[in-house]
C-alpha cells in the first residue's frame, strides 16, 4: 500500500509540474537610461509592463527595474543586452547603429510627416522586418517600438521660421554624423555637446541653440535658458523595448506571451502619455515665456528638401540603399493609407 501511495504521489507531482505553465522562477533586470521621476512617461509605462508580467505569470517572472542609467548609459545598456548581462532594456535608437547600421533609416530628417504614419511604419511589415534582421545580427529581440518623440529646434535669441534663419547658428547636436549633416545642410554649425553639459552650455552661450523633444524642453526647464522653439519635428526618435534573445529562448510559451502582451501595453501607454506630456509641455513653456512657432507646410517642405538629400546619401552608404528604399516606400504607403481614410 505504501508503495502504491508513494507512486501515486510521485505521479501527481509529475502531472502538476508538467501542467504548470510557470514552473521556474525567473528574475529579469530591466534597464532604462531615462529619468526615475514617477511622473515620467517611460517610468509609468514600465511599471505597467512589470505589473502585467508578474500578475500574468503568477509571480514566476519577477522584473527588477533600474532607471536613470543605474546600469549604464544607453550604449552600455545595449552592450549588456547583447551579452545577456542585462535581460531587458528600454532605449532610443541612438547607440544601435554601433551594432546594427540599418536602423539609421530613422535618422533621415523629416521622414515621418506625423505620428500616425510613424506608428503605421514602425508597427507594420517594414518595422517588423527591420527589427527581425537586427535580432539575427545582434541577438537582441524587439518586444515593442514606442517613441521618444519628435525633436525640434530650440534657440536662445533668434526665432527660427525658415531655413534662412538657421544660417550661422551654432546648434548643439548629439555625436551622430547623420544629425550633424542635417544641421550643416540647413546652414548652421553642428556643435556636439555632452547632454549633461547642455543646460550650462546654453546658459553661457557656448551654443546658440539645440534640438530636443518637447517633453525634455519642458521637463528639463530649458525654457529658462532658451527663448524660442519651432515645432518642425525634424527627427522622430523611437524608444524600443529590447530583450536578450537567448534569455527569451529559455522562457516558457506562457511566459513569452506575458512579456509580449505587457510590452504592447507598455507601447500603448508610453505613446499616449508621451503625447499628453507633449501637449501639456507646449502649454507650459508658452506660459513660461517661450515662443512656440508652428511652421507652415511650405516652410516644412523647404526644411525637408534642403536637409534630406545629403543625409539620404550618407544613410545609404552606411545602412544600405535597399533599407533606405524600403523605408521610404513604407512611409509612402502609410501616407496613402491615411489619405484614403480621410476621403
């Protein structure tokens, strides 16, 4: 009888173990270079992702979040994702060309005329193809492509309204050759300055202006040292949630589903909160005395026609002509789809 009972208990344990979708406890680190402010859009969206995953897996997947570059800057986070020392990360495309140059297609100025088109391209066949190729090349898988937002020119004394207004200005850029070529093509002098030194550089007049997302112009209080901005949206900067592909491969199917679902919730929330903060940011910087100029379609077309050609050539050389061709075709298709919806 004891042998029978012992055998039955063993059988029950095997059945329970086999039937459990979350047999192993998994701990994953998520790194974010952005601020740790509880009101920050990415902090809120990451918290939603974390809670969804932990609740959906019954706690079998625990996510430990590190904001404010606690695990390194974006480049270091990217390297950690590749090596597997960091399992999950939310970073912009800024450092990605060091491992995967085709992502430089997002450095083409004035590529996306609006967010609807951007989301259609990023979430559609082109975006999926690009990120799958990155996975194959780097071993880093994309869970969701959200947004850091449109970047706009911000200046201290001279209000920019046209390309002619850019002439001779020293504009701070990131150390990104495509960004520098864009500013140069517009007649200004691209001047790389470390982000941590930017506020002081603007305050002291080391540069005449910079280019920032509206959320950062507002949250960073750059309106204290800058007087004007033009909502030209010269670059649309994605924010991507990555996972190390080997780590992904060790998860159960149900755990993968929980992470994927959570990433889509992160994406929706981050985009929505981002837009809310952009709109409230515009109102706030205006109240603080900053002049916010909305360019006309003709002015935007001038900025695009002057800055795109030299950057397109550079990106073709670096990322490959085929990727640029497919990116432009995807944008054109998304614009046509939007136009149809408006009929």
